[in-house]
């Protein structure tokens, strides 16, 4: 009873103490929190708000509330549908290949062989090239008759006629994926290499003593250990691949026809070429929702991995 | 005790931060006041020397910025007014112009405007008709010296119905323009039109001339009709020698539409593609014929380099410049890379077709207008500069930096100048002649999207996605949707 009485008595004091202690902390944190909200929550809400208006930047006075009008229109817009579909194909295709190649490269670079440091540094070059420069260079490399790729494939007798890589929907999409893979596989390899370097050596030694084969070591020790690094790479790369703009803008500009149109390019054209800011906001909002649906479970899984550790 | 000390220090920190923030806000307010003061005195430089300054927003290569730069010191010397030039490439320029004007910014007094943007800008740029009516100005400006087609297409707009074209006269007539309810929104500074650069060295080569005569029974000359064009292109197409007849630009972008409208006009169709009632006019038998010919050049006769379906201005220029084609079509003078030994370039007009006994041509043209920002505080000074820089005398000086003039008299001077003829052969004659018969663009808002919809249809045709008829119908439908999205009612007057 006495205990109960004490507890009942102490509770308000504890709450008071707690709130007294928290007040300065809250005030000190407030500017940072406000800043964070102003650059994240406010743009998000403004995007949502704008998406309910018919608004053209060149004629701001004609802004009109149209409710879900922009959303109704975008689901009927063939370019938007194609943009979203292509974005899914591009993002999953590019990131999938990057993960496989990145893992292989990381495993090779993890070997204690001569020249690996130099190779690691050279491997980072594509990442350091400005994306638009990379895209335009690739465009020239792939465009016959002056593109080197077709020229050398012909010289080597691999093909008879020049291939117009950017001339069909399928090969243009493959070219865009190849450009992204070239650009960002080193990034994936670097993350996974960091993971490999931090593997516990005692487990590897124990496996070796027990006579485990290489593939068994990879499947039962390396891969589970790399899981969280793989998740980090997948999340970061998926987000970036979904937002890819420079690659498509510089390499195909959505062509041939509209066959490589990505959602980011649709938003750009609506917002910055036609200045239909309300419609562009609605597309961007749906894009954001789609990206959240895809990445949220991955981030949850990553947090779980870290917590389990 | 320790806790009290901690609390006191925390509050002290908060107090200091608050005071700092407040003082920062005060300073910022003061800063804002200064900034206002600055903008009130805009038009003079910041050193207090009293030199008047005009800010000019200009493009880069598209309208030969070097030509403008070359004469600015002369203007400062003549008037004491310094013109500060900011240049940006096409897309950036468009965004900057639109952003500045949408914000009603007074910073740029003068802006160079591409004609497709005008539909959105007539209420944001200053009509200069009143300035031009001033007797003193009228006596010196020589409006009739401007190429009429260029002048009417570039600068004459109806303020309340900017999609309309004024009826053109043989000479620029200010009173007629006013009586039609139109205003003048600047003066044309650079006129670009499709010409046909070709490899003169290949055309002049005796072996080629003889072989061509044997094969076609006539002399090898720059083609005048599209039938001749096909023969010449086929003659020069020698893939084993890495040589093809011509370039085309059916890649996805406005260049595809520029190609298309040139061909449609030559087959007797409406080269504008959209009429003044804002109805697409290119779903016609003439367009089908023109597109059949165009598609055949690429896919049937294969007189273009492989990969042409992705070509824009850049790739077309590179292919011709590298010596891969005998002919091309472009706005600008071309150069050959050093590996093209003995290469000489000359220029001819883009071919046409004989219709009812008359040669019908309609090369696409796109001109640049030097306009005055309505929100600028220096209207009169800005107008004086526009009048000066577009004058015959100044345009003649800018010829040395390859300005594409907008005045008849300057073309006469250019053709008589041996130094220019030696450098560019027939370029200026071809340019002047082509401008006189060129076809401009429709005047719609969201022109960029409309043009891309047209070009996408063309690209689909040459890459084999659907028939010509299917793509024309689909492109037309898309253009109507885009026009409606822009607030137009196709069919309206």
C-alpha cells in the first residue's frame, strides 16, 4: 500500500521533472526540426496542394481549383502510363544487373591480388563523370555511322550491318539500362566491397578448417553477411534509378517515338516546357507514392536487419 | 546545484541564439531595403559613375551571340549606355525568359525571343508600334527594308488573339498592320531558314559529272526538285566508301517537325501544320505523299546514313561535317573536319516540287525577335538600342560574325562582298532567297509539346511503327488534345 501510495505521489513530480528537463531540449531542437520540416514536409504538402489546381506558370492569375481533375486526366494520358511502365522496367532492370555485376566485381576486388587498388580507383571513373556528359558520349558511341561501338563490332566481323542501337524501342531501352549499369555498378561494388572487407575472419577460417567449399562459404557466410549491404545498395539505387532523368534526356530523349519515355521526363516536359505546373505536380505526386510503395518495405527490412544484429 | 547550472547555461544559450536570430533578421531587413534601393536605381552601374546600363538576355549559337557582342562596345561609345549581355543556350533561355516575365521582373530590359514562345508573351512584352510611329523614328528606321516575310512572322502579333497571323504585304506597312488590329513586338534580329549545304567538290569532280550524265542524261547540279534530289542522293550513296546522299532529321524533337513541315509545304500542303483556327491541317493527301517520299528516302532508297532515325541537328551536322554525306539541310554555315581532304561547301535552296507549272518550296524558318520587357523601367532606352542594333549599318558590321541578317539591303551588301563570298560561297544569297519563301510556325501556346507530338509521329513512321495514315491520325488526335489542354478550342476564330 505504501509503495502504491509513493508511486501515486511521485508520478506528477516525475512528469513535471521530465517536462522541465525537456523544455530547453525541445527549444534547442526546434530550429533544426522546423528547418527539416520546411524542406521536406512543406514541399510535399505544397506539391499535393498544387496538384489540385489547373495552373500554368505563364498565366498564374488563371489558377483554378479542379479537385482530382489532374489525377483523372493523368490516368488517361498514354504518355504518363508509358512513362510509369518504362520507369519500372528501367529501374528494376538496371538495378538488378547492377546488383549481380556489383557483387561479382566486389568479390574480385576483395581478392588480395596485385594491382587491385589501382583497378578499384579506375573502376570509380564512370561514377565521377557528369551524367549528361556520359549520356551524350554514349549517344555518339552508339549512333552509326560515326559511333565506335558499331564500327568495331563490324571491324571484328561480329556484325555485317551497323546496328542502330537507339533506333528500336527494345534496343534503346537496353542502351539506357547499359548506360546506368556502366555509371552506377561501381557504386554498388564499392558498398559491397566495404561489406566484404568487414566480414568476421574467424567464421571464414572455421569454415576453411571444416573443409567448406568456396560456394558454400559464399552462400552460408558471405551472402548472409552481405544482406544488409545489398539492401542498402538496392534502396539507394532504386530511388536514384526511379528518378533517372539525365540518362534518358541525353541518350534517347524518350525515343524512338515515345518508347523510352520515363516518368521523370514526362514531369519535366509538363512542368518546364509546357509550364502546366498543376498537372506536373499530380504526376510527381503519384510518382512519389509509387516510389514509396516500392521502397518502404525494403527500408523496413533493412531496419529489421540492423535491429536483429 | 549542477542541474541548476546546466539549466541556467541552457537558457543562456537560448537567449543568445534568440538575440542572434533577431539581429540577423534586422540585418536582413536592412539588406532588403538596400536591395530595393538598388532596384529603384537599376539602369545605372553600381559604381556611381552615372553610366546607364541596359540588361540584355540573349541566346548563344542559335542567334549568333558573337555578332551582337562585337557591336556592343560601339553602342557604349556612341551613346554612353552600356549593354550588359547574358547569354544562355536555347532550353535554358526559354525557361529563363518565361520565369523572368512570369515574375514580372524588371531586371532584363531586352530579351531575344524565339517566335514559338510569343503566344504566351504578348501581354508581357512591350509593343513598340507607338515608338515606330514617332515621325523622327519613322524617318530613319526604314521598316520597308526588312524582309516582309521575316518581319510579319517574327514581330507582328494580335495582342488579344496571339495565334492569328496578319495578312502579309509586299512591304512592311505600319498602318496596315495597325488597321488589322495587330501590334509590333520588337524587331527581327536573326533569321534562320533551312538551306541545303552540299559538297561542291564532289559535285564538281569530273568523274562524278561524267558518271552522273551517263546514268541520268543530265548535268550533275544541286537539285531543284525533290525528284532530282532523289537521283542525286542515290548517285552519291556509296556505303562502301562511307558516303551517303543526304542527312535527314526524323529523331524525336522539334527538328523532326521542322523537316516534316518543309516537305509538306513542298507538296502543296499547309507548311504551318496548324491553321489560324487552331485546327491541325496536316492529315491530308499532300502530307501522305510527302511522308511517303520522306520515308522512302530512309527505308526504301537508303540514301541516308544508318542511324538517321535518331538524328537531330547535331547528328546531321556531324555526319555532313565528317564527310559522310554529299548534301544536308541546316540553318547555318557548315564546316568540314580536317579529314575531309579538298572538301568545299556551297549552298543551294532546299528543293521543291513543280505543281501547276510552278516550283513550290517552303523551307522551314525560325527567326529571333529582339523585344522589350514590359516590366523594364527603361523602355525608351531599350527601344533606341533595338532600333540601332537592327539597323542596316550595324547588321552589315555583324555579318563579319555570321549574323543572319533581317534586312534586304544587308543581303545585297553580303552578296557583293568578295571576302564573304570567298568564305561562304552562295550562303547569303541562298539564305536571303530562302527567307523570301520560307514558312514559319503556328502560333500556339505549348508549342514544344505540339511539335514533339508531330515529330513523334514522324519518328514512328520511319522506324516502322504503324503506317503513315495511322500515325497522322494519332498525331492529329494528340495535337488536338494538347491544344484543348492549352485552353484553345480548335475551330475557333
